[in-house]
C-alpha cells in the first residue's frame, strides 16, 4: 500500500496506476470523482497520456455522481469536461453521468463493469455522494445532501443557497463492484475520518468503511496512514 507525505507524488503514483490499467485493457471502464482531491491526478494523467501517446479512444468514463437542479456551469459533468474529457479529446459518447439515464448500473454492466474507480472521501465519511446512513446494498440512487457536504462544496458556488440539495450517486454496491478502487485522501482534515473508516466499525454511519470489504483497494494519502486490516 503506497503511503507518502506529498500530495503531488501521491497523485502522480495514482495517475500511473490509471495509465497502467488503460494500457492493460484499452476498453477499460473508469469511475471518476470530482472536487478538489483528484485535480492533481487528472493533471498527471493528461501529461502521461500525451507523453506516452496512450490510446484512450476505447476507454469509457463514468462520473460517480451529479447534482440535481444545478446550473450547467456547476455540474460535475462540466467539471469533468474541463479537467479531463476536453484536454484528452475524449469522445462524448464515452462519457457517462448518472443524471443521463434511469438505470446507470445496467448501463455500467452492459459496458463490461467498472474496472477502476477513483474516489475521494468526504469529511463525514461519504464516498461519491453516499452520505452517512446509506445502506451497504445500495445501487445508483437519488440523495438529499448533508448540510456538511453542502457547506464543504460552497466554494464552487456564488452563494451558499445555490448549492443543490439533491444529487444522484453511484451506490455502495456500484462502487464495491468495481474490480479495483483507488481512494485519495489529501489534507490533514481527512485523517480522523480515514481512521474511523478503516480502523473502526464497518457501518453505514461511515460509508467509506464499506471499502474495507473490497479485495483490491489502494489508498493514497499525503499523511502517514496505516490501515490495520
Ligand atoms: P474534496 O471532496 O475532494 O473536495 O475534498 C471529497 C469528497 O467529498 O468526496
């Protein structure tokens, strides 16, 4: 399990993992997060893909989640367009969002299932938008966002009241079904929730704790962290 104390190095290592996955299986299905955490990973991914001329034309990209009732400029799909799809000139036909379709899980299955899913972790232990209280056996569903989540994402909106109250998200099972998972946790503010998730009880109160059940999980942090499995 790689551990490091430097966010950029951790993001680079994680980006290399993604590139390896694409090289190994050019038709890979990837689950992608938004927010602050994955930005450096996307930057490195773009640089390596260009440098090594990696063929990404067969890769399918699945956003983890999306706001409901959001202005287009603040939509997660717009974020992913800006930070990864457009820079890599990815065909829009290969870019999916859970807001696009009723049965996202069936779509993912038809495409062969997720090979690699990248996650951040919320300060309250959420993964994607699976807030505390989400059952383990949940698939893609609509959620009401926690006030703490809305506050954490306020900086992406002009006014606090503009932060949407609802979203659609891959469920815990959608995520656990992914053949491999990379979890990124950067900044000291994530230490205590990461410890609770991985060294405490496996419970819906800390949705990230369900990740302990996954056989192929890698955690990248910018602080010392040992997972006592
Ligand atoms: P952040 O959010 O990357 O903006 O810290 C992580 C998350 O909510 O999953």
